[in-house]
């Protein structure tokens, strides 16, 4: 078993914004998310994930365009389903976009996208991305209704939200793992690629490899945290080793 690693560089930008929020689009400011992305690639990442939020609290527009030009793997643009961000995605043309829910009050993404409730709003976005040659992933909770909605929308990929698994322990964690495994089964049987992510770290990640047909895990905060002590290349290599 095993899975490929996509590295989320959002929190490199978070550190930058702590000092340079007013001029994050200028040059010679640090740390540079693009430099982190290149180090992650050297460490074995198969892709780079970045979330361009409407409030630009960490990653900014210039980062996305620079990432697209600089990296050798693939860019996975996390985004809310807003017209402004959709328009930017269609200019950048990343390999993948991952549609996520977004709230200005949250610190980070707190739950999966409700594809059942928001199906009508999601349909034109999925069509626009398909027409532009961009692969769409839906970031969803591991619930049968959400898998069914992803199927009906024609999404080629789902990213299962592992936050509830990561935030519990003991029997509760085993139950959440069971939900993830069941959801992965449903998605795989429907011909949808299974990815997963949120809250995963060097301690809790390996049980997630039990998900059937799991292709990719997207992990950010724990790698950025580990990189403070061992460097970004090495932090990525350590996670790749755990996944293999």
C-alpha cells in the first residue's frame, strides 16, 4: 500500500503574512512559498497545493501564478466556488482544482463541501473547469450522500476530509477511519479517484493508507512545522517515506 504526497504550502505564506501582509506582492520578502514548493518537489512531492482564499489571508494571486511557472510537478489550486476565484483559476490553468467550502470566520477549512445542497451552484464551475482542461476534485466529508452527489456532478476526483479522524482518538478514531474506508469504497466503485487530507501528520497518517484505491494525500501544516527543525526537503522526504 501507499499513496503519493501533495504538499500544501499555505502556511509558509502564513508566516510571510505575519510580517509582510501589506506588501506580500513585492519582492525580497520571506519566506517564499515558491521556494518551499521547489524544496518539497526535491523531497519527493508529486504536486503542490495552495489555497487562494477570497480574503487572501495567506496565499496571494502572485503566488499562484509564480507557482504555476516554477514547479515541475503539478499545481493543485484549492478554492471556494466564487466567481472571482473561478476566473483566476481559468487564467492560471492549474492541473487540478480542489473545490472547498470557505468561511471568513474559520482559521482553516473546517468541513467538507456540501455537494448535495450546492449542486446547482457547482455544476457550471465543474463544466468551466472541464472545458478548460482542468481536473476537478471535490473536498467532501466521508458520507454516502456526498459521494453520490460527486458522482452525479461528474467529478473525476474526491478528496475525503480526514479532519474528524485527525481530531479524535481511540474508538472514535477507529469509527472515523471506518467511515473513510467505506466512503473510499463507494467512490472507487463509481470510478472516482480517491484522495484525502486535512489534519494529517507524521503520527496519524499511516492508518489512512488503509483507504481502498487511495491515490494521493495532501498535507501541509505538519510538514511546514517539521520543516522548521529539519528543512523542507527533509520534512517532505520523511512524510514520503511514511506513505511508502
